[in-house]
C-alpha cells in the first residue's frame, strides 16, 4: 500500500476504471465512486465561494458533483456528522458532512442539485481534471487561471464569465 502522503501520479488512471475509493484521514469513513467514465473527460468543479474555501481549508475547493446512486459511503465507526449551512447564496441550506474525529470534509448536499452529491475530492488518491469553476468572481487576484474550465460568475449553472 502506498503512503497517504504519496504522489497522485503513483496511481495510474487505469487503476480507477471501475471504482475510485478514498477515506477520511482516520479511515473510519470510506467513500467509493462507481463510475466507469470518471476519468474519460473533465468532471470536477472548483468552487471559490467563501463557505467551500472554509470547508476545504484552502483557496479553492475541489469538488465532484455526481449522481447519488454512483456513490457508496461506509461509516464504520459512526463518525460522519452533518452541519446545516444556511449562509448560502440561495438561502437554502447546504448539508456539509465531515468526519467528527479528524474533521475531514466528505460531502455536501444542496437542494439545487437534487439526486446528486458533492464529494470533496481531497480524500481520493487521484481526481479528475476540473470541467468548471463556480464563484469565479470570488477568486483571489493572485490565483492562476485554470485553463479549459467553464467559469461561472457565481453559482454553478448560472451566468458564465466571458473571457
């Protein structure tokens, strides 16, 4: 088994042709994505909103919006907890789930994406290239441009940023 601090390139994409599995830092929560097309095209979403930045602990959150039926979450020690975030653009809550032992963000569920789950990609050994960015108007001035992404001024699916 490779070190959890390992290089993502140590994991060839072919390793994930059927499933991609990741865990929280302590290992009590295991998330498996069943999607044979996960790495066949750009799939990820980089979110620059303040709440996602806080949850990720970084300048941008690497997310994957995916159909709920393609995701299996095992919570062996009962550590998955959910925070109901009401400080949202829509005013509708976003349910942000995390490991209550190590604080690792796992997923979010939002009413504007019914039947989908927003997975936090940092728990996986390798992630697909981003296809879009949301809340681009909230990017830091020093951030590099992520070429090839569809850029939404604010919420995903809303008004696009003209380049």
